[in-house]
C-alpha cells in the first residue's frame, strides 16, 4: 500500500518497509528512537532537479540545515551537488563529508567575522549577503585576509509564500534579505568596496511552499532588480532562487521539482535572462520524504477525554509538531487486524507541548513500533538533548544494505564538556 510521500516508504503486506527493508527489523537491530533514511529516495529527489536543469549552467546546493548527517551530505556531494550553509559548523561538515567548498553558498543574516574568515580561507563559491552592515564587515575581513569575497545580495522580494509564519521569509516584516528598494544602492556599495566581487543575486521566500505562484512572483521581482543593477553597470552572473519547495505530509500536492524548475526557467528565458547560471538551495524537498522516525510504544494510557500513546521518541527528537503544530503522518510499523483507537501520540518529555501527533487512529500495543513519516528534513537536524535525552541513532538504507551513520548518544556524551566546580 502506498503512503503519502515517497514510493520507497510503503507497506509490504502488513509490514512497513523502507526500500523494501522491514522498518521493524531496523528498529530491532539499531534500537529506537531511530531515524532511517532511504538513499534512493534522496537520489530520486535530486535527479528531479537535475533533469530540469540539463543543458543549463546550474548548481543544486543542498541546504545542509535540513539534514546535516555526514553520510547524507556525502550522498549529495557524490551526486554532484553543492551546498547551502548557514554556519562555520555546517562548512566543517561539508568538508568532512567530501563536499567541494568551491560549490558552497554561505547564507544567513548573522555571519561572524570568524565564520567569514573560515569561508574565505577554504574558498566558498559565494556569500549570500543579507545586509549593508554585513557587506562592510565582509569587505574588511576579505581585505585583511588578502582574498576576494564573491558576493550575491539576498534580496527580499516582498512576496507571501503562503506558508507557516515561522518559515516564511520573503515578506517585508521578516528579518531576512535586503529590501527591494535598497537593493540597487546596496549593489553600488558592494561594487565600490574593496575585497568584494559581485557575482549574483539571491532570494529565498520561505519553506514548505506548495504553489508555483509565489516563486514566479519572486522571480519577476528578482529579474526586475537584475535589470536595474545591470543598468547601473554592475554585471550579475548567477540567479540563486533559494529553496523552499514543499513536500507531501498529508494531502498537500506540491509541484514536482521538475515542473517548478522548468516553469522558472521558461520565465527566465522569456525575459531574456537565459544565459545566466541558475542556483537552487533545496533542503526539505531532497530529504523530507526520504526519512522516517521509528519509535517504540512504551505505554497506552486510556483517559476520559483523551487516550495517549506514549512512545520513546519525543519533542527533543522531532520538534516540528511542538514548534509549528506541524502535522506528520504516524503509522504502525506492523499492521494489526484490530479496530483502531483514537489517541494522541506523545513522548516522555515533561511538557504538554511534547506531542508527535494528535487524534490519530492507531491499532498498536505496548512494544509495537510506530513510524513518523516524512521526517527526513528538520528532524534530526533540530534535535536537542532536552530532558538529558540522548539523541537518536541514524541509519541510511540502500538496497538491501543498512548503514549506521550516526551512533545513538550515550550518557557519557550528554555532559561531555561540562565541569564540576572545584572541591572546597
Ligand atoms: N536557503 C535558505 C537561505 C534557507 O533559509 C532555507 C531554509 C533553505 C534554503 C532550505 O529551504 P527548504 O528547501 O528546506 O524549504 N525548520 C523548519 C524549516 C525552516 C527552513 C529554514 N530555511 C521546518 O521544520 O519546517
């Protein structure tokens, strides 16, 4: 039976499988909570972007924040991807995974002097600069390092991506990007400052976008700016259209990456910008549907108003429901031939906000495994140690192999680096 999301996550008979491997068997082998990812699903997802970009000067920069496991980065590096990073830490990860720094774009509104110096030293492809103050500092750091920083300005196109307010980034009231009206002046400043070379323009309007209209509107705004900037004598070589494409959690029907990219390229060509390199920064759409979070049912707790299904994964493992009230599919790893009960699926953390799903119909017993679907993006990468819970293990499945790509955190890992006060 097909489930929403990836064809690589499906029931085989009554058993949930990932690339054909039993998810319960993975849970037994590696323990729970467990993030399990399908490599093939990731490769299929990136291939959809690449197919639409064939014959075009392009770079797909995987947004590391979505899932920053080294093996995941390695998969994308080997598929020819570049990376969109937002910290020095992510840059270290990309390099450790074998990624090419010359294919890295560095985004984010709060780059520190040290992060700039690190990125310059390894030679990233481009800094996506988000403010005039950042531009001044980058120039200073580059001059000091005797290097040239290649820059794009992230412009705020002021379009509504129609998504959750916390993950919408392209509106005027957001902290991101340079206001449309300030863009030409800021480009002039960038062109005048020492140590900087203007290369492109960048925008990113939000995440989990399921409609093509905001993308096309943002593109039009960006192309208007490109024309204005070039009229001011500053050439723009690449267009970075950000990430943001949504996935199916329940009944969303986002455009496929191939359709979206083709539409954008058509508009780019129609407006006479077809000669420019295009860059995308997808995160969720490359990994979201490729992963599940597997958890064991600890207790069933029936109640007068609510029934609870208490599982061993919690908000520290998967923050999206608690943080955005995000709806994520939850299924039994082995289906039982019993009528389901309506329950809230909750974790052991001491907060009422610690839930993974509300009012779900499930037929499960204590000791069964459940899987949270489409958990490959912003799951493990947002996990914390809250309640001094060790973070989950991660496993990458490929055909009939399953690789442990991150060990479960052990108690000793949890307070490593902490110090007792000296004895009196
Ligand atoms: N580029 C930039 C500059 C970004 O800020 C982001 C995501 C991306 C690319 C990748 O966007 P994606 O293709 O994954 O939508 N934690 C939230 C999502 C936060 C997205 C932050 N920026 C969630 O779980 O829904």
